[in-house]
C-alpha cells in the first residue's frame, strides 16, 4: 500500500427520480474520463461551485497532498447522487428528539412513540424538502472531513492493510446514510466510544488485529447503548444527528448498523453496510455491517451490533442478492436509470456483492412466447407476501434473442422475469428455480383450461418448516397425557403416549371417565416445551374453569392456556416437566390437543384459509376453507406453484410445489 503514511507531492434513496435522473444525464454525458465526471459534478453544483473549487485549490496549494486532492475529486465527482434536507427545520427536530432520548423517565418504546408523534405533527413536510449535497456542501466542512479521515487512516495501525482505493470507500465518505446532517460525527463519536481501544497497548493491538479492535468497539457500543431492536416499522425519519446516535435507545437493524459503521469509521476501522432486499424464503430484508479484516477479507456480523462479527453468517438462510452501500456512483445502474423506459428506483450508489456470501450465477432465462416488451431491460423478481403474494424486483438485466440475462444471482431459490409492456411490469417468463448447481428448472404455470390431474395432498402449514420448528415438534415425541385424582399426580394414569407429531397432537378422551387433574408430561431432555394445551368437553364444547398447574408453578403454566401460539410453557431444567389443569373435582374431557412450540404457521382449527395457484399472470383462488383440524386435505394440481393464505393472522407464507409422489417443496 504505497504512500499511506507519506505526504505526497502533487503531480500531473431517496431524492426524487426526477432530480436524480437529471443529475445522471449530466454525468453520463461526461463519458468515462474522471476529469469530465468532476467537471460535470461542478457544473451540477450551480451557485455552490465556488465552495467545491476552494476545496480543490486547498489541496493543490495550501495542503499540497496528491492523495487528498484525488480524494476530494472522488467525493465531488460522486456527490450529485447524495442528498440532504434542504430545510434547517430538521435541526430543530433533532434538538427536540435529543431531549426525548435523554429523558430517563421514558422507556425506549415511549421515546419512540413521542418522537414519532413529534415528527408527524410538526415536521412531516420537511422530509419532502431534499437537495443534492453538491448544491449545499461547504468548503470548510468537506476539508475538515477529508483531513480527519486521512488522519485516522494514516495514524491507526489497525488499518495498515487498507490501500488507497479501499480507503476511498471504507473510511473517507463524509456520510454513511442519506439525509445524515453535516455535523461533527467523526469527532463526537470517536470521543464517545474510544475507551476500550485507548486502554489497548501497541502489543495488544498487534496481537488482536483489526478483528479484535472492531470487537472492542462493538462491545463498547453495546454497553453504552444497550440494543432495543425494533422491526422495520415506520417511525418518522431515521435519527442521524450524531448527538442522537450517541444517545440512541432504540432502532431498527439498519439504524444500529448505520450508527455502528459511523463509529467504526470515526476510529479508523474500515466498515460498511451490506443489505439483502429479502431472504430467499422470507419477505423480510436485513442489514448488517462488514469490516475489512487484516487479510483483506470482508467479515460480516449476523445481528445488527449484538453478536460478534464472523460467527456463521445466517447459515440457514438462502441469499438471492446482497448490495453494499457505497459512496461512488454505480455507472451501470446510472446508465440504466437514464435509458430505461420504466425505471425502477434502484440505489445508484450500491454495488452487488452477492458472490462474497456464496456461489452466485450468471443466468439466461427463456422468455415466454407471448412476451411483448417495450424496453430492452427486464427484471428478476422473487415472490413476497404484501397482503398476499406479489413479486419483488431484485435486479435488472437485458434481453437478447428471446432470453433474459442476469448477473450474480443466488441459487436454490425461486424467481420470475418481469418486463415492461408499455403500462407496467408484467411476468414474461415461467417461474423458475436456480438450482444449487446453477442450472435452471422451469415451473409451468397452471392452465385451468387444460384438464390436469388433481390429487389429494395433506397440507399442514403455510410456511416452510425451519430447523427450530422441526426440533420443537420432535420434543413432544415420548411425552404422555396423564390424569390423576391429586394435583401432585401421585399414581397417575396414562391416557395417551405420543409417538409422532404432525402439526399438533389430538388425543380422544371419550369414555375415559372423570378425573380431577389432567396434564401433559414432557419427555426428558425437552425442557417441557409446549405452546398450547387445548381442552374440550365431550361433544366439543370449551371447558371453563380449572387452575393451571405445572412443576414450574401457576404463572409458568398459564402460558400453555393463553391462546397465544408464540408464548410457551417451558422450564429451565431439561427433565421432569409437566403442565396441566386442576378442576378441583372430577371432570370428564372429550379431547385434548397439544400444540408444540412453533412459529404459528401451522394450520389452526377455526381459522380461515385460501389456497391459491399461479397461472403465469396472477394468483387464482382454487378453494377456501375454515380449518376443522390441524391439517387440510386439498385437491391440488401437481408441479405448479401453490400458496396457502391465512385470512385471520400472520404474514409468513411461502409458495410450494406438490410433486407426483405428494412431496411438498417450499420456495
């Protein structure tokens, strides 16, 4: 890495698409030469051009440093794509938000609600007032930011492996997130989170390397800002003021990793934010931070800032596409944004790093014979649940000779190609799976005009079964339903032994006779794990009354009778667990149903469902039903995409295919 510590002698998201594309056309006209990109950016600055020229002149003469001059050119050339609030009223909002965050009388949820109400009542219109950074950046701020970044890069031994090109993306940028204010985040955050690394000796740093330094800082952030991670709920603007970040008490995964990345960079630790738009079999996306290790490899964390980096990155998830937030404009995306007839608002400062997370494939997909395209660009999409199944665009590609071409796609996942027909995006291929070997398997669309074979298959879920769900289901095997005349269950009578579990265990007790106490006794090693214990009188009526009892006490037992599939009876000891009811006097039961711990995506008696099928253009309804049991026997066509919706609760739903042997494969 030449010249990191030497002062060299000088030598030879989202702004409106309208504004972004206008800037893009200017940049695109500059061809490929960096000097012309710089000139185009200066032209885009308008009345603010003088401020940026002062920066360039400063590094030509007052601080003659070839690397700093090149860094300034890099920042200015790509600055038109970045944007901030144009109204100073956002400073007033941040001042008010800071006071709320520092109010120790409020818990994080109350602070969240107060800040959200504040934003929507007094500051909502300010969010619509945004401007490109190129039009408002001051010379003083940009010079300060560049000098500070270079000081951290040239003085910190834990980034000796970071070369100049990496420095420009991993340490230099004056912001990590759009709409981040031009404040002294480098100074404030480095001062606030430096205790751990200040205590390290040179020997310590040499021994633990970049990973150890990163872990030291990450642990300090968690200690000073105990994480309260909220789901991606709308909470007004992200709190990006450095003072608010220092005092943050809640946030989404993206909020925490953005804050962490700013802290890391303020201390010279090379970090960035990676993001998956949605997992391969999940509608949710996720963000995390990565850093450059001593050997130059990017190391990710798995759960915002909570877990140490590098620990088995989501081994159970399928990853279709990963984007890294960068500062430089992605020229390929910029060209697309300015030439597509129907432009999807992709982040033009993101780079595709899917290949860093596993094997990725360049693919060609045959288009449907009846595809009528009005644009050379096509889109690869994955199905997600947004009030029902819909297709989420992941990336764009191009067409040639009746095929669509896409780069760097994750395998073992289901996709479809969308194209612009003059009005909007429509499917222009059959759904298909990219196999683990990169080969494509097309899934034919359902044609109700053709008579196909429909056979009965037993459905038990609306979502694929994760490792954890499988494990919890098997924890019931070996357990038993027992009855007794005493709440201590002396001399219990076994009514049923559990040797298998589908989605629940239904025990018929007609003719068993009345008993005072009934319980589920779990097998040893299972920690008693049980979601619900449902008791019915002979004839199917609900039974009112009785005292919830268990080896762990009444309060623990109540979780098995609260009607919530996501709260569970469980003990902190592996063996000797049980939960049940004491009726006080003999009581006859007709049925007991036991529900294992789960994700609440099994078919549940009493809930309403729809079974849908993909016909190539839309999802048609095959049937609807109210579940009478923990399963449904449905007549379905084989080999096509199906989708089971619950109309009462829950959003976790995925498509599946039933093969000729009645095996179900989830996508």
